[in-house]
């Protein structure tokens, strides 16, 4: 029996939310420990590296899951191993071609310090494997297993790292964090492979790799990839812009506040979207408008309620956290947190029309809105920098995500869909 099979529907939801909450709590406490024991420069450096790894994941896999997931949900499960082998062959090609490019780009550009380049390459491979396995488990309707994998990937290693940094002052550095991160991603990948070992893999061995299917997927997922790179690019460029316009110390503060606010989006991904977006896709395919509308309404209620509650908790809880840090510079930039939180709330709400457009295959509409939002951010941040200084990037972030939310909502209405 699988891990998910041991839980009823209600217990499954509770287990999923609890594990995700524990993962986020672990990450938050790690961020707090880093802010307390490490310099602002090191915190900022970690923020840049983590954002760059996150962005590189999309380039490495070309966001192929946006195609493969819809294909898997459209066929009988007996065919899944063949599709997964096709996907594995595609990723092998991606690794062979993209990793050397990443290495050369980082060496030439000095984007990441030389001592962190190899860490980056190891992390991007392990994180990509763990990410794709998580998405696969979600598509297989095994959200508890996906959340356990997520806890190994982002929670358990953070707990171990916290303990080490608390008891061993000599190990309070970025290398300790990266070692723990690598071990966590490795454990998560191993767990994910163990979860899918029960699939009928013998079926896949009887079929050759379908390169036509792969090429079709590349053509289909390319618009979504560009859309993802555009919107995720904001969460990478903001670090670089903050460091450029406001300096290393302001970058460290920004990294801390962004980590706190982004926990809302991370929680939504596991507690809301991982459960509900497959229902939205199936509702769109069923051609039964009542099923689709019910799925949209459920997604809307869950997203709005969860975002509201978590935003309130963040606003109430951040002040005691700043007191614990005993570093006045964080409190001095509290306005930065308010703007970052506003941007995250708008981004979270924009995921409602985003998933509606995704489920109904309006890929070009998603691409257009994300590109517009990226342009708004890139233009707004430099224009605001001379006037707002350290607040320029957070304000530009909020404006960009507000633009994205309004434009996606308008497109949903244009295509005659409910929010």
C-alpha cells in the first residue's frame, strides 16, 4: 500500500497541510538563524544563489512538465511509464547540453562567486530531479507522498542545519547551509524514485523512446516556458537589482523579508494548488461547464481564504521576530516587508485566473501577461530607484504582480470564463 493509500481524504488533507506547515516553519527558522548568526552579506549571497538555482531549474527542464502532466492526465495509467521514459530521455539531453552552459555562464559573468559554482551545479541537478518527482506524484494524485518529498527537500535538512549552527559557532557559514541542502535534495530524490517503483515499468521497456512525442512537447511547452521564465525572472532579477541599487546590506534585508513573505506562496502551492489544479484540468477536459465552474469556485475560495489568513499571521508575527534578531537594520526597513508582502498577495491571487487559463489551454494568453509583467518590473525598478532607493524594487514588484493579476483576470472574462 502506498503512503497516500493509508490516509482517507480528510486525513490526507490534514497530513499534507501539516507536513507542508512543518517544512515552511523549518525554512523560516533557518532563515531566522541565518539572519541572526550570519552577516547581511552572506544572507544576501545565499538569497542570490537560491534564486539563481530556482530560475535555472526552469531552463534545465524547459518546463516540460506543463506538457507531460496534461498528457499523463489524458491517457490510461498503463501508459504512464512509457511517457515517463520519454521524459527521462529528454532530461538526459537537457543535462548534457545545459550544465556546461551554466558552468561557463557563471564563470564568465561572476554572477555567483567561484567557490559556489560547483555547489550550484550539484544543487540544480538534485533540485530538478526532486522537483519533477514532486510534480509527478501530484499528477498521480499522491499529494501526501509529494509533501513528504517536499519535507525531505526543504524541511528536514533545514532542521539539521539549524541544530548544527546553534551548537557549533564555527559552522555558522554558507557552506554549512549548502552541504545540508545537497543532502536534503539527495534524500528527497531517492524517496521520489522509491515512490514510483511500483509502476508497470515493463511496459515502457517494450516501447522505443518516442522522440516525436518529445519534440511535440517542446513545441507546445515553449510558450509556457517563456511565460514561466518571464514571471520567475522577476523573483531573480529583484535580488540582483536590489543589490545593485541599494547595496549588499539592503540585499540581505530584502532576502530575509522575501523569504518570510514567499512562504505564503509556498504554502498555497502544497495546501491548495496541488490538490485543486488537477481537478480544474479534468473539469476543463470533461466539457461539463458545471464541473469546471465548481472547480474554479473551490480554487477561488481556498486561495482567498488561505492568502488572507497567512498574510494576517505574517503581519502580526513579524514584529516579535525582528525583536529576536536584535539587529536594528531589519526593523529600520520594515516598510520593505509591507511592499514585498503586498506583491506576494497579488501574485497569489493571480494564480486563480492563471490556472483557469492553463486548464483551458490559453497558453499564449499566459505568455503575454507574464511578459508584460516582466517588462513593467524591469522598467519600473530603475525609474523608482533614484526616488525610493531601497524600496524601489519592492514597489516595482508589487506593481508588476498587480499588473499580472488584473490582466489575467481580464483575459478570463474575455474568454467567457468564471474567475
